[in-house]
C-alpha cells in the first residue's frame, strides 16, 4: 500500500469533527448519564462522521482491491475485513480513557449500532431524532478515526499522522502525562490477513 503523506485530508477532517465534539463538551458533560442526550449538534456530528466513514471505507477498499468499486458499506465490509480481519476488534478510548469501546464490533456480521443510528437519523429524522445523541456521535467519530488510520496505514506506522487526536486514542488507554503525549507522535500497528502471492 502507498501512503499519501502530502495530503492527509481525511485525517484533518477527522480532527475537525473531533474538535466539534470537544466544543460540545462545554455544554453537555461527558458522562454515562448523558450518552443518550440528543441534540441537533450531535445529530450533525453523527451524520458528518458517518458520511466520511463511507468515503474513507470506499477509498480503502479501492486501495486493497483496485479492480473493484464498492457501492456501499456492505461491499466495503467484505473487502476490508478480508484484508484486515482485526479491524472489527479495534479498541478506542475517549476522553482520557473515561470511555472504552469497539466502534466496529460485529461489523463482520452486520452494522455497528452507531451506523444503524446514522441510517435511521438520515432517513427517518422525524421519528428517530433521539438517535442523534452523544453516545452515537462519539462512536461514529471513533469509528472514523479507526478507518482513517487504516486508510493511511503507512503514514500511521511511521508516526506521520499529525497532529495527534486530543479526545481519542487507539488501543489501551494512554496513562502518560498529557503534555508528553501531545509532544510525541503516535505510531500505530496494523495487522493484515496473510498475503496472497497469487494475486500478483
């Protein structure tokens, strides 16, 4: 796979959505009791993050299988989980480890809950507006981070995804001093399925 270090546009877009979420925390405290709190802002973040997930997933799928053009997330799932079988097991930590979740859990069998919420809000906002809540917004942005790290695999492995996220981290919670964490550049490890030499 080839890294595109010159234009990490999708990484910057993820960071912009993370910033939107961080600003929302000025008005809605991050805690378990508020995960179901719904608002127009959380709906917007859910919608934008999920739409970007689909864009990134299609690009990642095309990079893995250049001859294919997946039309939806179901087709992307087949390609991505075959090549990256551990992606659905990705662990994301939010807000200094206050929340740990698997945004892609069960993706190899169906849709994550936040993706279903996105679909419901997109098509039935008048009845499903409560799904535009803090919990789904956090999981959608976390899911976007994971997918974007896989898209920029080579840059991620070399620690060239910059700047670091402020709210989210991948894997075990980072317990180090925050100022040190912000100064060091994160290096990500990505597991592949066994390589098929016959495809060459």
